[in-house]
């Protein structure tokens, strides 16, 4: 798990599978750096590459060696042959068992004496079965959404492989394998000439077409897959640290050799958004905020805050549960309490969304009249309804009533029929005067159409 630049943009941590799939150079260099160029050189010789140089001195006295990081990208002193590259990839395809390639399996002279006998292959284990299977599986991704998509076989035979393009596009490689065969394609000129102007997928398509023809000829079975060894397990890990996932970790799931599954758990990557002003946890009202992710400093083991927008200092910020006191959260729900004194009723208290409008109706009982209506402590008079428009704050409304005196039916006050909801509806529009009659219109136009024959001078 290493960082990478890709297309001049920082891509963040990527898996080795993704690095192989997208042919990300920086990951290859990081890998050879971690493993050491010396170990990489040993691997290359183990898989039968004989042209790589461990030590040489050129005519000018410069020391030449392929034991360096550039080797990860194919920057080799003398290059490699397709013959040896195919055998090297064949070792991966053979579950990590290298088989020395031969051109002839047996040569006999005219008397039947055996001159060359290669019928017993020379083999040696060069990597673990689990490692080779993981490599194959990652290289399947190259043909499935990666840089080698055009090598994917049309016969549906399972295939895996890797593209390779050297500096200045002098060389175009595709080395790939099926459960049946391994083959390599190299395209380029004898003298190093930039191949960038050529179709960059031709070599992949050539590989595909050759392998497809062989598959058809031999009647190969598309359901046959690379044999998965014991000891491979599926694990979900944190994408950032490669450890077992903790809280807030972005995760990925991939195959691992059981022995390689990490035991440590990631402390997580919980995010916190702070108010820049109070440096407390931001509310929705804070005008200026900054978000940090909690990470672990590998060197010190301490937690630290890393700004998600990149680069900004976390000085002065600390993980806290305290929310911003400067910009308190406002409730989205508003409550309007209503109360009625003796002698009448008022619409019940409501809870509503901020910004809504609510109308309260005040209704005196028989023998009573509205004495006063108070909204938030202020009198609004003897109204029989009151509307709160665009409410932003909690409010209250209360109504007081007054007896109209004994049993005498009320006369002057508002008639008791005001219990019926007041007519807040828009006035009926049916009485709206009819539109301008359009019957006057039709008369004009015909005249012009009837003007048939203008004098056309004969010619
Ligand atoms: Zn994590
Ligand atoms: Zn704030």
C-alpha cells in the first residue's frame, strides 16, 4: 500500500491489484524499493532472465548494473528476450514452478542416436503457489478493466497478463497466460524508435488473436480456470493502512495468503467537522468549517488530525464532543402554544416546520365574547382568528373572553356562527367577468386571401 501519482494527480493509497491493473509505475518502483533491488535481481535470475546485468563497466569506465529501481519499469541495460520473458511468466502460470524452456524436446541423428534429449524438463520452484496465484488473479484485472483490455480473448478462455511500455514508447510488451499456454508479444524497432504514433493496443490484439486461434484449434474449455492453491483466503482490509478495518475505514476485499493476513487493526478514520471560529464541532449554523480525518502517525503511534481538503494545519484543533457555542443549532420544528381563558376555545397548540404559516381560531362560548387576544405577550385585539406567517421562533397565543351578561343572548358581539372556520379561501373566481368575446375577430383575414389576381404583366 503506497502512494502514487497518476496523470499528475495524487490518487491516494491503492492496492497492488489496482497498481498492476492500471500499470502504475510509482507502485512498481515503491515495490522494488521495499523489496530491495538486490532481491528483485535474484527473482529475475530465478525466473530465468539471463540478459540482466549485475555488474559491468562500459568503455568510459562507468559502472553499469540493473540492480536499481529503473529495473522495475523495464529500464534494462541489454533488455530481455521474448523467449525468456515467456518462460518467466510461465513460472507464474505454473503455480510458481519455473520450467526451463526448450526449443526441441528431442533430436536424433539418421541412425537413431539421441543427439538432444529435453524430454525431462528442468524445473525449480521460484515463488510460493499462493503468491503466483495472487499475481495471476491481479493480472486478470489487467484484461478486465485494465491496460490490457484488448488482449481479452473472444473465445472466453480465462486469461491474465501484463502490458509493458518502456520510456519513449520504444517497446510495447504484452505477456500473458491462460490455464493452457503462456505467450509474450513484443513490438518495436531494432533501433529504438518511438512507437507512440502506432496503435497502442496492436500487440495486445495480436496476443489475443493468436491465443484465440490456438484455443479454437484445440477446443479449449472456457470454464477451465487457473488452479487456486490451498492457503488463499478472502479478507476485507482498510484501504488506507492495509490493516484490519476499524471505524470509518474505507475498505476493499481481496485474496490473501492466509499467512499474510495482517493481525493489526486500523484505528479508523473517523472524520470531524469543526467550526473555524470556535474550533468546536460544527453545527449546521457555523458559517466556516473545516473537516479532519483522524489518522495514526506510523512513526509515533499517536493520533493526529489531517485536513480532508489537503494540507491545512490542524493546529489549535483537538477531538472534542463540544458543539459550537457561537452558532447553536436551530431546531427545524417550531411550537406555537395556544391557551384560552374561561368562556371560549382556541385552536390547539401546534408543532410545525420552520417557515410555515398557521392560523388560530378563537371562538367564544354562548354568553361570552372575545375580550382580547395576546400573541407573545402583545395584544392583537378582539380578533376571531390570528395567523402566524413564516414562523421562525416558538410562539404563544392566548385568548381571554368576557361574559356578555347573564342569560341574555348576545346581540352586539360577533355572532356565534364564527365557529365555522373563517373564509380564508380565495374569493370564488367563477364570477370573474368573461374574457373579451372573441367573436369580433374572424372578419379581417379573408380579404387578403381573396385578392387573387394581381396584374401580372405578360411577358
Ligand atoms: Zn483504516
Ligand atoms: Zn460555529
